[in-house]
C-alpha cells in the first residue's frame, strides 16, 4: 500500500496521464475475498450451472428445485459463497435459492467487473430462473441490482440491501484517498471510465434511480461500517418508495452477513415483506 501511495504521489506530479491509466487499471481489478470453510461447504451442496451471456461465462449456483426464486448477490471482490448463510433460512421459507459469481469474480469468466456487465448478468439469471421473487444484495451488489432493475428489466417483489454502496463516485473518492491519488488524477480516471463505458458516473447513483423502483426494500447497514458509510444506505432508503432502514452496531461491513439476527431479519423480509 505504501509503495502505491508513493508511486501516485510521484507520477501524479510528473506524468499525471500515466498515473490516471494506472489508477484505472487498479480500479478495474477486484480484490479476491477469502472463501471461508462455511462458504466451501454451502457451495459444495449446490448445483453448479454455467450460464453463457454475451461474452461472459457465468458461474451460477442453485439450491432446491421448487418454489419462487431468491437471488443472492455479492459485492465488489466477493463471490457467490458470501451470502450463503441465507440459503437454509430461505429454503425453509420455501424458496429455491440462486447465487451468482459476478463477471470477473469467482469462477465466472469474461465481461468486465462493471455495473453494466453485472446488471446484464443479473437480468440473464432472472430469465434463466423464470423470474426472481426476492433478492438479497451486499455492498456493490446492491448497486448492481438497482442498475439491473433500472436498465435491464430485472424485477423482484422484495429486496434486502446489506451495507449497500449507493454512489460509485463516492467509492472512487475512497479509493483515491486510500492510495493517495491526487484529485486531478482521480478526475481523469473517472473521465477515462466514462469515455470507455459511454455512461456518466452520475448514472450509477442508486438514490437517483430509487424513486422509480417498485420492489419493497429493506436496507440493513452498520453504523460503524468503515468500507461503505451508513449514510449511503440511509440515502437509498430515503429515496426508495416505502423502504425501511435498520441500523446495526458493531457488525461492520462483512460480519453483517454472518450475524444471526441479520440473517433472520433478511430471510423473513424476503418471505413476507413489510407485511
């Protein structure tokens, strides 16, 4: 980390264009979250499907053959196993459960790790499943679900967003701060992405698309989340019609996914909604 910070401080002054290309390269390479033993165990019980979508070859896991479909959506650098604490509770509620490795994540291949590809991948999973009843999404996965709903016809009756990332521009600011990327270099990195993807960063703000959403939504976000501030989850809940926000304490960004009370609350909402 220190070496990258030093590199950006040097390149940012001497060759800002090169620094912006390096920043874009690093931003486009998701980290790899560890696969915990319980993740391995849950995925081993699943049926693996290979789903070809455009230039992507997606890894899709499923549990159960009957019932409405519930989709589990991981975040940046994650994998399909991360939300598998929800599998058994959802199965007990009568769902068949699906979990996807996002493009360029886990065992999926092809595409790019952007919301554009992730949203299309989620819509393809919905077509494969014959429709999605409910969805639980973590971190950037919540932004991908929102993008899929807004742009690709992804539909669900109920959704739970766990520690959702709601603003890609804010995420880029945190990324730049972590690596000591100078503001002009960060801004050029953003412009390079906009030119390459043909979409402005403002389009990726979940609160901007939230007012048009129809799914019932529950947002659960920890007050001490150091990766995605709770304010982002609160902003989504404030602009999404009828949404409810639950603030937790002491669970951070990832322990939220393993917390028994959060798992139970999530599964119950996906089954019953606001009631």
